[in-house]
């Protein structure tokens, strides 16, 4: 196991009967699904199907109109008090689509921030931890750079480093492959798989990058028409025509020996 | 519009105003509490004092000299009619210390630092930086809002004092150097007329109150901005408008209550 990323008590998440309406548009209507402990789950679906919304509900950044999100079969995140929510979020790392790095602080300070806020570590130890995580995500010589001076792929990796610095039990990644060139997409995929293998944390990834999803997902959740179709990736692709229809291009479908 | 519909619209508008005032009050109390308790973010506070205070120095000093010079010119032309031009120092000094120093400084700071503060916080909201902080269990109000507000509250009375001093210097330049008035009279009437407990303390209190108002309004508009580029610009614009009106209205009440 990677020493920099040593873990962790992976979390299981269960969404039950989620309803969410924005204005007059119904985004979720009784959506239920489970994200299994320690697995890479990919949330897929057409644009506007509620992937990011569900991720933000799990992070308790927005509240569902109805329904519950249970952590390890117990607490509902929407009902948590301030202290319980802080404690829950300490167990969660989140990679935002645009990185969400604080643009007035250097990359090093961004990644060191959670440790400076929550740990008793001295500056030398924090420096060591940050550099170990930088190494794990493949970043070097970025300490003094501002986020605005990084490329898109480096921003994602810096965001991932910040999400990993406190050794999370649950890693939420919002569109980690969007806006990246194919080699960088591949690197990020490998990095996420490496993190999952090293850390064993439960990972939830939203993506409409079909190939990446099929390569890395152990568990697939397809959001369609306000509801979810979920299961093990290979099984779903073989057995559910709606999933095959969504993911597999016609020439590939035969090759994958899927239902039409 | 029927009378019933007009009445309904009036009622809805009134309720919206009361609701907004309530939200602003709750937000302000939260921000003041966050600023008044540890952790003390010294480095961030210093940086914010530089942004809102030091970077406002040039416009405050130049405006101070200009306003003082105009007061010197107008005051001299008026006082000459009554043969009382030796009182120019008292007129310029009292006008600046009691009213123009704090009020004009507040308007200038609202336009420069207040709008920048609202726009920066709103832009952090758009780019999910505030959500990023929440996911690290760091309260954005405590980490972003409190240092900015505290810096502005501390800077405003100091900037108002500088405005006043440069204004007195501007009045001296015009009244004594340009128009040939007596330097001794200018300074001695100023010294005789100005009392610390009434005039200087009143001016400092105004500066402090205006600092609190501008800081709270800018932070509130930033944190409650719509997450879009139009929301960022609306936050900046409304901060200038609301803070300017709040400064002028509260100036009347402070003046009345202070017993001038």
C-alpha cells in the first residue's frame, strides 16, 4: 500500500427516494441507488440528468426536496447537525470539476490547507505530507505556482492532491476527465485506479466520458429520466439494453457482445 | 392593475424587504462572531488590510487634498465677505473632521475596496472555491469573510483620518500658499475650534461605523450573489449603491445622536 495514501474505513452510500426539482424541471423523481464500499462507482447519464446534483447532495452542498442519503446505513447527511457534518466531511475528499483551488494561494498552500486547519502537525511534517501526495498524483515543482499558472490536467491533479491529503474514506470526483486531452485523460484514469487500489476508499465519479467510464468503473449508475439504473459494470452492459444503448457505439456493441 | 393586485404586490415587496433584512442581520451576526473568535488568521488579515487599506491610500490622499483645496477656496471667498478669512482653518478643519472626512472616505472605499471584496467573494462562489472550503470542513465565513471584513473595519477610521489630514493640508495650500492667508491664523483657529471629545472622536466613530456597514454589505452581497458572471457584477454594483446610501443615511443618525 502506498504510504502517502494509507487508509481508511471506506464508506457505503445509499440514496433512497431522492426527489429534486429546479424551477419547473424535475431532475430526480424517487431516485434510489447504492454505492458499494471500497469500489469505483461511476455516475453516468445525459447532460442535465442530475449527476453533479447527486454528488453535491452526497457532499451535503445541496439538499434534496425529499428522500435520504444514508452513510453506512445510518446517518442521513441532510439531517446532520453542524458538528456531525464537519466530522463527515473530514472523511470525504472532493475533486471539483474546475479544481476549486483557492486562486489567491499557491498550489502548496492549497494542498496544505486541510492539514493546517485540522491537524497538529508542524510545518516540516506538513511539507513532507504535501510532497508525498504531490508525488502520488505526479506533480512536481509546483509549490510556489498559483492555480492560474497550471494547465487543466495539473489543476485536476492538484485538486486531487488536496482531496487526498487527509486520507479520505470517500472520494467524490466531479467530471475529472472533462476538457482534457486523451493522454491526460488516461493519466487521470490510471491515477484514480491507483488511488483506489492504494487507499481502498469508496470512489464516486461523475462522467460522460464513455470510454473512461467503461475502463475504470467497477460499479455503474446510469441516471435517466429522474431514476437510476445501477449494478456491476460488465453485468449491466450485458443485461440491460438501456445501458448498452447509452454506452456502446453500434460497431462496438457487437464486439462487446451486448444486448442491442 | 386592480387595487387588490397592487395591495398584494405591495405586501409581497414589503415581506421581501423584511426577509432580506432578517437574513442580512443573521449573516452579519455570524460574520462578526466569526471575526471575534479564534483561530486568528494574522497573515490573511494583514493581506486583506493591504488590499482594502494600503491600496486605497493613493485615492484617499489625492481626494483629501482636492476636497480640502476646494473647501479652502470656497471658504476663503465666503469668509472674505464677512471679514472673517482668518477663520478658514476652523471652517476647513471642522467640515473635514466632522463630516467630509469619514463620509467621503466611506464612499471612496465602498467604490474601490467594497466592490472588489464583493466581486472576489462572488467569483469564489462561481468557481466553487467556497464549496471547496466547506468540503475541507473550513467555514468560508470564517476563512474568507471575517479577515476581509475585519480589515475593512480597521482600515476605514485610519483612512478617514488620513483623508482629513490631507484635506487640512489642501485647505492650507489654497488658503495660505495660493491666496496669501496667514499661516498662523489658519493653524491657530483650527486648533482652537477642534475639540477631541466632540469632533475628533465623533469623526472616528463615524469612520468605524461606516467601516462596519461597508464591510458587512460587501460580504453579504458577495456570499449571496447568484453563481454567474452577471451575479458577480451585480454583487459589486449593488455593494457600491447600498453601501453609499447606508453611509449617507447613517451619517444623519450618528450626527443627530452624537449631539453636534
